[in-house]
């Protein structure tokens, strides 16, 4: 269990770093950089490596959690409202500009923008219920993840003109531009994480992915990714398609993450105790706090520099500055909190 936790923290820590760079590209970089081949690749690095990893990992650990259903549901509700607080905090500069008349915008689109924390809160509530229903039903759990992934793209054809229903549907399947991580298709990933947990409990993943089997899967996976990487990059770079993808990208991401996880597992065994990797694991362990802090910084700065930075050097400096400052703020936050 300790080894799996270490790998999970490392995967999440790497995801935090890649998440910060993609947020900077999205909000700081000029449209020319954003739409360039370099921009597309950076968006790809902020795609399959980030949100799917977060979602699969928390689905896995919620499935393993000893908390009661009511405790888990309460945790989800709390996280949902933390997400609303984050939306207000990261858009504080923008909201201030709207209320002062400098910018015209619908504030509800920003306060209720369906970002990852709001999705995670809803997903935890749903997984808490499914955990009881689907316990030991591995095949049904896997099938459900596929069905949800398919519905993510399929449901987009059902639009509504009603304003209230538009905001509600944004949380469910994403029929609006402020719906980034709707339940469909994104809950497919924590359900998949739950399935992985079920498989491990019954068969023990270490017995399936033996030292002899891992290299074979890795080589086959690398060949597959080599032939399909263009699809992964293209989908990740098209944010509308990425946020509302269907089952094809879900399956591609799953295959990609199998190869990626095997690689990270081997790296962790070799150099996992070095300072840089311990730092990455620390980021992963404190992913929620880091997520909140980096978004508050990037969001409020982004209002002032929105898509205006053309210098790669300034973008790199911004990335390094946000990463370091977020880490320092997180460190002292945890110190004050007593963690």
C-alpha cells in the first residue's frame, strides 16, 4: 500500500506541474502561441497527464476508503463548496472589474464555472453511492465507465434554452462554455479508478503486472501510442473536444496511462527518493491546496494579462514563478494548519 501511495503521489505531483504550465498557456499566451504546434504539445501535456490522473487516483482511493457513505458524501459536499469559493477567488479581479463597469460579463458563468473541484465534489458523492452498489462487481463497474464516457459526447446534442436548466446541465453533461469538467464524461475516470481498486482487491495487481509482464505491456503500449499520438495531441489541444470528449479519447487515455504508470513505477523504484521526486510527491500529497493556490494566482493575474504574452521567456518565468510561489504559500498554509 505504501508503494502504491508513493506512486500515486508522484503521478499527482507531476500532474500539478503540468497543470500549472497549461493554465499559463491557456490564460497568458497569445493566440499565436496557443494555436501553434508548441502550444498544442503543451496543451497535450496538460491533458491526459493531468485531470484523468487526478480523477482515477481519487476514484481508486475513495473505493479503498474506510469512511462511511455519509462521511464520503459530506466530503464531496464540502469539496463542491470549496470549488465555488475557488471560482470566486480566482475570478476576484475579473468580478471586481465587472461590478465596476470596466468589463461586461455574466458573473454567474464564472462563479458556477464547472471546474475540476466542483466536478470532484459531485463525483465523490456519486462514487460514495456506487461503491456500495458495485462492490465486487468488476465487469459492471468497467462497463459503466465505458457507458459514461460514451454519453459524455452523445448528450451534447441535447441543448436547452431555459437559463436555469442550462446551468444545471453544465454540471451534468456540459452544454455551455463554462462547463469544463461535467459529470459526463469525466466521472468515467473515477469509476475506472474504482474498478482498478476492485481488481486489485480480488486479483492483486502485482500478481498480474509481474516484472516479466510489465515490459511486454510497455513495449506494446509504446508502439500503440507511437501510431496514435497525433490523435491524443489533436484532441487535447482542442479544449472543447477535450472537455467534452467521448469514448474513443477515454479508451486512448486509459491505454496511454497504463504505459505512463508503468514507466513512472520504474522511475520511482530507481530514483524515487531523490530531492526532486520527493518534492513532486509532496506536491501530489497536497494537490488540493496546490490546485486552489495556483488557480487564485493565475486567475487574478490572467485578468490583467489575458492572452497578451508573446515572449516564451516571460511565459517560462511565469510558470517557474507561479510554481515556486504556490509551493511556498502551500508550505506555510500547511504549517499554520498544523499538517
